[in-house]
C-alpha cells in the first residue's frame, strides 16, 4: 500500500511539474506573439503614414497648375485642335 501511495504522489508531482512547464510554454508563446503583433502594428502605422504622404504628393504633382509648370519647363505645348480627329461610330 505504501509503494502505491508513493507512486501516486510521484505521478501527481510529475503531472504538476508538466502542467507548470506547459503553462510556461504557453505564456512564452503568448508574450512572443504579443511582441510580434506590436512590431507589426508599428510597421503598419509607418506604412500607412508613408502611403498617405505619397497620396498627398501625387495629388500635388497631378494638379493642373503643376502640370502646366512642368510642361513649360520641358517646352511642351498642347497639341493644336486640328491634330485631333473625331470619329463617330453608329451601330
């Protein structure tokens, strides 16, 4: 009977130790996932602000005044109206 009691306590102690180790592993995984998520959020915020800045810059570059300014710097002029041909398609 005594050997069964010791065996039972030994199995119980091993079970508690395994449970504690499993808890540590899960906790470590949770902490690492939290850190990875925080890093991803910072990167996402950085990319979002960069995207907004690029959208703003694109809007500035595509304004008609800016296009006229760039065209005049490159000695570009609008094509004369005679160079366009209007074609009417009827079905």
